[in-house]
């Protein structure tokens, strides 16, 4: 039985299923959503130990959800990993986006295409708290 909960939010259904499978194979109980509004509802209901969010989604973006979660006392300390191809898609550094919103940085970052070993390396580092404060674990 899984002893850790995760919420995965990505507008690409295939990627959501892929990430869910990887996390479940590593003893996570996973809930998934394909948009930021549904994802936020899951986070509030499930109170997960880990959140994975895609930055670029139609409608309410992952950036907007990220900043809202980081500013909310109930969710600000939940380990959060960005899972995205934003750097390649937009030609900018994701850190500049996060800094612009003056929110605490994500705990981890994994660029697409995602390899299971790389994802779990970031997830395990984030969950164990090995990263120094204000440092972002990259994968």
C-alpha cells in the first residue's frame, strides 16, 4: 500500500498517465487532473505529500496555480515539482517566470521529455529534503 500521496497536473492526458504510472511504481498513491482548476480541487481534497505541475496549460496556467499554492498557508510547504518543456517552448528560463511572481521557488524541476530515473531522482531529493533551502533540484 502506498504511504505517500501525489497530485499530478498536466493538460496532456498521455503524460499525466505516464507520470502517474511512474509514481505508483514508486509507492505513491496518485490523483491526476488535466487542468489547473481540477488540480487545485484535488490538492485541497487530497492534501498530498507531493505536487507535480505543468507550467504551460490552456486556461488557468500552471504558473498561476503555482503562485497561488505558494502564497496559501495551507499549501505553501507542500513539495512541488515543475514538469514542463517551457524552456524549449518559449526560449526563456523558467526561473525568471517564478521570480517575476515573487513566490518561493519550486522544490524541483524536470524538463520534458521525462525519463523515469531522472524524475524519481528529483522526487526523491525533494521528498527527502536534501536540497538546501531556496535551491531547486533539477532533473
